[in-house]
C-alpha cells in the first residue's frame, strides 16, 4: 500500500500502527503468561523505542536548513519568527533576593 506524500493515510499510518501494537500489548500483558509476556513487551516497548530514537536522532541535528524554532520547516519562517525578539527585563541579584524575601515573609504570615 503506497500513500502520496502529505496524504491523510501518510499522516496517520504510524500512529495507527503504534495504536494497534498497544491494543494488542495491553491484553497480552494482562491476561497472558509465557509467550504472551514477550509479545506484550515487544508491543508496548516498540512505541517507547521509536520515541527515544526520534529524540536521539533530532537532538544531534545541526542542519542549517532547520529553523531556529526547531519545527523542521525547511527554509520557511512565519511572521512570529521574523519579528525582533522581545527584550527581557534583566534582574540583578539584589532585586531577586528582595523578591524572594518578600515572598518568604508573605508565606510566614
């Protein structure tokens, strides 16, 4: 079975596969023994391994075509990304200590 790129089938193929594995793995873990334990480990472990693989693969990614937002849209920037970043208020150590002291004194009352 082949799907066109961007089609509905391509978008739901992997989630349905992992859902079916989970649907088989839970009853196998609950009601079976012996070989069913191995089947449940395989069915329930596959989505976990897939997520770990995806995170590991994308964490070392240094491709310059990936946007700063990390959403993987190659070469496109949305309006929010092109705007200048907001300036954050710089808080000195003394100011943050005063805020923390005020918070603690409120909690003690």
